[in-house]
């Protein structure tokens, strides 16, 4: 597709349920990033992929959060046993790679997660 | 610790006037990049401008320019000739090159352009 796409656009879930958020990066982009944006806040880095491997998972807030990427394309962010503090917009971004300094990250529209 | 600070939660500017959005950063690394993104109410993140730590000239992209003062660790965004469509949240972000591609974001500044 032309840009980064994410699904679902909105997700409402009950506390304790698991959720999966999907990201489709721009075709040919080898780097993929997940960020979280709480209401009225800046973006917090969660994890990034170079190809299918994740060199930096330092932003994942707890072991309830995990992510994978397959085929150097689609990525899934999974949150297990959701808590109310997980409510946020989850943004995915992709870039051609991390080797170029001016490398621009292109963002998707985000998934708005609400945990009741 | 690596950090981006945006001290202006909200700013107002008259249409057609210029406005400066402040950004200071903290890092001990010498090799880094600074980015500005715009986030309209629709929620999308739009890349505006980039400045590398070794760039000698201030970056410019159309009506956007970056006032980079390395010794003061500031990277202020200047928007000239403001337009109503410039009303949005603006985020400053930093990338440390030896730490992969992750961006460290500030808390943002909400800009409102008055007609």
C-alpha cells in the first residue's frame, strides 16, 4: 500500500483480556517501530525491528507486552491480560532502514485501545 | 539520561505571523539527529524537518526552519507565515545513531493559529 496501515483502528476490551494489534509497513521498509501515546502525551518507544529481529525491546513496559514480525513485513503487538493503564494510542512506523542518518520514520494512523 | 524537553504546552499565533516552538535536548552522545513532527487532530504523525548533529547549516523545508544551537542543546522550530492549517500538536524528537532507529519524543506543543 501507499502508507503504513494499522488494524484495528479502534479496540475496546475488558480488563484481563488479550489484544493483538497489527501493523503493515510500507513495502520495502526493513525497519519497523512501535510507539505508545497516552492521552495528551508524547510518544513512548516500545520496540523496533530490523528485518525480523528486534535489536531493541527496551521500551516494552512489562512482560505482558510482546511483538513479532514475519516475512520482513507485517508486525503484531500483543498485550496479554490488559490493564486500564494500557489504554492509549499505539502507533506503528516504518523506515527504509537504520543505516541512513536522515532516515525518516513514516507513521500509521494508530490503534486506539480502550481497556474497561 | 537522554531526554527531549518542550516547555510550551500551548502557543497562539496570529495568521501570517511567524512562531518559534522551543525544544531542548539532553544527551552525552556526539552523533544524533533531531526531528520535528506535526500531529493534527486526526492523529497522524507528519514529518516536517531534520537536523543532524554535524550539520553546519540550519535545516530549512519550505516554511519550516530549525534554529539549531548545539552548544545550548536547543533545536527550535520556526514556522514562518502561519496558516490556519498549521494548528496542531508539534513534537520534537531525537535519535541517537549508535542506538538504532528509535526516536525519543518530547511532550509536544499545541499550536493554535488565530485568523
